[in-house]
C-alpha cells in the first residue's frame, strides 16, 4: 500500500529573515515565497489562529493553525499573509527538499 512506501524525512531549511510576529497587518515578507508559521499560543489557552493569504487584497485562502502547530505556506512574491491575532510567529525560509 501507499502508506508503507511513504518515508518521513527531516529536511533542512535556510532562514532568509528574522522571525516576526504575524498579526492583522498584512505582510508580503519582502517578496519571499515560502513562509514558516508557528502558532506560539500555549495549548492550555486553546487559541486557534486563522491565517489569511491575499492577492491584491482578495482572499486566496485561509488556514486554521492550532496552538503550537507549525505550517509552511507557499505564496507568490506579491501575496500577503495576516493572522487573526498576534500569537503567530513567522519567518521566510528556503526549503532545501
């Protein structure tokens, strides 16, 4: 089956900028296209953060990020990201795999 052939690997990332707080102010991350986002809220608070990706002010999509969860989002250089609150930390990366 497919799941037996699936291998998990720990990849290397290269940081392209300093980690910042992602909040309700849209950011294009200086045109970088891969952004690693962590919901830094503690599990005990249960605060889910919704991140919105926009292109020319129009919503492209949203994702809910659970407390302590990390995701990587690919975007175009002009797209912006914003979060429902300041509990998210984000950094531009280069994913080597």
